[in-house]
């Protein structure tokens, strides 16, 4: 097989979901990518995928493994956890949710802990947000709050929020005012036009001061750091279109729970004197897609429990939290599993676990493990960017077992195994 170049592949290495990646394949192996994003190189790798199927740690045929998985999961009906991990297409995620519905299972996602604060704040207050394209074309003042996107979202700045010329910002970076707000060790980007340096203790008071400044409230005497926050707020009010950028899934889960609430409220307040949006950075692997699929199927983005026969929302009693308290007899993990905490892995060791997804057979202690390809590398379909815009997935490489198809087979086997739902 000679050299092949696949254009317009979509990278799920981060939530930007860049769909302009060209992949070069030689002999069935990915040898190069353009543009040369380091995160894309890491995510695509050489395109290799596992093809093993294990039952009780021993090689098995896929049909036998699916039958065993169906038997185990059906036997635990009503006390099953379905965990949706990264690197699945939305089509595969829908199959996983259908399985949870059939089994009366609890559903948790890879982001139900890391992104929970922002999701709950948005439910309480609503959100003033925008697509990445709108930010690119309109934003003339950009505030980065306790995040430097260049580290975990390498092309966010060059594609959307800083460098590119937009329809209303034709000069690109020269037409934008960049504000960098650092909170403790969480630093904003270097080279900003205006900087704000806050201690962790000052963060929530600073957000309150900024909101009060926007609302025109008298603030009294302020400390130096809070005076700087008021100055930043006044500069945001002068924008034609202001954008506040923050990390919805910080790597170390830093920052108080009130951070998301404060930023949501500030963006909403700014939509009085000007136009403003909150841009929430999200990790890759189509994590946002899991929330979109759950919302479309149940009305809720996370922590859904089907055990009573209808979807219930319990954001303070999530499945992964219940796992450690012995709340389940079996678990189905779909997608990549390396996001699981050591505590969750330990708890899974005490129950029958079925794993279906990329490199599933590397998951220790699984009763049934079925390797599949990775969405966007081996499997086509749909994924969601961080701004909740769906993007198409191509499959530069073929031949790996499809996750969506495997889950569909499991769903069919469960329908035969589980029998009718009790009234």
C-alpha cells in the first residue's frame, strides 16, 4: 500500500475539533499530519488500534464475548453503571444510552466531575455563549481567565480567539485587546495588553467587583488587586464584542466551585452595556458529545439514572460516586478508560465489568473486554466541538472493529437476554 493523503480529517485531541487536518498514511500507518499541532500528533499517533477480545482474561470470539457481556449485564439489571468515556462518536454514545435505558442503569460520563460546576451554573443561570466562528469574526476584547489556551488547546488562539482576521475584526490580533487574568498558579497568556494578577482568595471577590462595576453599583474603597479587577471590567464594557475565555475542565480541577458561577454572571451582566459571550474550553475525545446525546435523549447532560424506569437527574449523587459505596453489581464502560480515578478502578475490581472501546483489553480486571477503533481515526460519524457545534468525522484508517456497531450488537443481545421490562 503506497502513500495516501486524507484531507479534512477531524482531530478530537482537544475540544477545538479542528476539521482541517491532513493525514498522511504509508502502509496503513499514520506518518505525518498537517498542520503540525502537537496535541493532534499525540492523539492520532500512528493510528494503531487493538483488535483483541478477552473473556475472563482469555482470548475469545467477538460473538461469544457479546453473549457473555449481555448475560452479565442483564443479570444485574437495575444495578448497572454505564460509563461513557472519550474517543467515541455520538452514534456510539447513543447506543450506550439506549443500553442504559434498557438495563435501568445509571449513566455517568468522563466529564461529570470535571465539568459539573459549569454545567450546574449554566442550569441555574443560563449562559451567554457563542460559537467559535462568532468569536473569531466579532470579538475585539478577549479576557482569558486563569487559563493559557496554548497549553491544552494549541490552535484555539490561531484559529478563533486571537490571531485570525474576522469579518468585524479585519486586522486580526492588532484589532483585539487581550486581557490576561492569572489566579494563583493558574496563569493567563503572556504578551497581553492588560494583565490582572489575583491571589486565589481574591478571585471570587474580584468577579463580584467586576459584575458590580458593570452594573454601575457603588463599590467603596478597594484593594489594589480589586481596583485592577474594576479596571478590567470597565475595559470590557468598552468593547464592541467581549469574550471571556475560561477552562471548563482544568487539568488539576483547580479553582473554587463558584468560579463558573461568577464568570457566567459576569458575561450576562456585560450583555447590558455591550455584547459579550463566555467561551468555555473543553477537553477532547467528544466529551461534549456525550452531554449533547444525554440531553437529547433524557433532557439532562450528566448523572442520569434509569433505575425507576424513567430518566432521573441526580447531579449530587453521580454514578461514579455511588460506585465506591457498592451501589452496583455490574458496569459497562464504553470508550477510553484512562480518565478513571484510582478509586473508581479499585471499586470496579469488585464487580463484573464489561469494557468496549479503544484499547479496552488494557483495562485490568475486566470480565469482558472488546477492543474497537477510535472515532475520527478508524470510525466515521459525528462529534461535538467545545462550543456544542457538531462536526463530521472521517475515518482515515479502516479495518478496526467499530464501537457503534459493537454496541449495537450488544444492545440486540440484551434485548433477547433481558426480556420484557417489569411493570
